[in-house]
C-alpha cells in the first residue's frame, strides 16, 4: 500500500478548522499529515501555499497555535511539522524538539536547511526520536544522493522537478528513483506537482506521494463554507489514495 502525505496550512482559515480538517483527512486516506507553519517568505512553495501562508499570518497565526493544533491531532494522526528554519530557530531548537516529541509529532520538514547544515542538529533529533526529513532533487549528483539518503529517516522527500510546489511540470522520474533506491531502504515519497491528475504517474516506482497545493487550493476557495472545504478535501484525499494504489 502506497502512502499519501497531505500538507495543510496551519491556522487557515482558523485553528479549530485545521484540527477538524486534519482529523477528517486521516479518516479518508491520508497516512501522514504535514502541518505547515505559516511563514512570510516560503521560498520553496508555489503561489497557492504562499497565499495561504500570508492569509494565516494576517489572521494572527502564532507558533503557539501550531502547538495547540498538534496537541489535538498528533495522538490520532502521524503528524509532521513543515516550515522554514527561522520559525523553528526562534523557538529554541533545544527546547522545541523535545516539545515536539512530547506532543506526539514524529518529524520536521525544513526545506531551506541544506543537508550539511542539518548535521548540527543530528543528535538533537536522534535523541528525541524525531525525524528530520531528507530532500533529494534531480540536480543532485550521484555522490550527494548517496550521502543524503544513507541516514534518511521515516521517508525521503523526492523533489519531482526543479522548481516550486504546485507546478504541473512533468519529468521522467525513473532514473532519479533508481539512483535513490540503490543506496537506501527508506521509503521514497514524491512531492511537487502531485494532484489527482498526476498522482498515478508520479508514484510509479515510489512508495508514496506528498500533496499540498491541491488541498490548499480548496481552502482558498471563498465560495465554500468550512464544512464544504473539509468535504472537498476529504473527497480529494480518497481519490488520490485510490489513484496511487491502482
């Protein structure tokens, strides 16, 4: 069974909605939930997620909201925090990682910290049994892929192409997947540009997909009320979960 990871922007449109949405997604095919930490300059994210980040911040999102959301969700759903390093650094990493463990969060995804710089926190993550998710991209050399994936935990975030999240750019991922799987038994999940139309193709040879913009697009639809947004997202999760396991 191939896994579905869903990204949602924390606190948008409000904290209780994020909790309700996260729990509903978990009941409709989502295996792992990425709680996005709103940030003013989300450089790896496309325009939809950037817009949701800014809207959440405008509505008053604070890091404490993430902790409260996680307290409700993480005991029931495999939960990760996805955010940019400054958001976490400001909370004091030596205090934050043990707190994440206490809340039941299982890992962090930090796209703006290169592998080499992440090594400074290797023991902190390991001592708290928290995964620091590794990224690999098509631009990485064979040697770098081997280095990055050799100690990867939980899953490897395989960037499906060079760019930002939400784009539909298509690439032949098989040679890239082959390079990764030569050096690791850790599951490989494909992210960037994955939606209900592309999931079946992108998951070939991989162990799962990561979907963000397709869910956030629904959250940004002002023609839908909260209940409708949750229903639409849950239906989408079911469709994608089915597509990747056909």
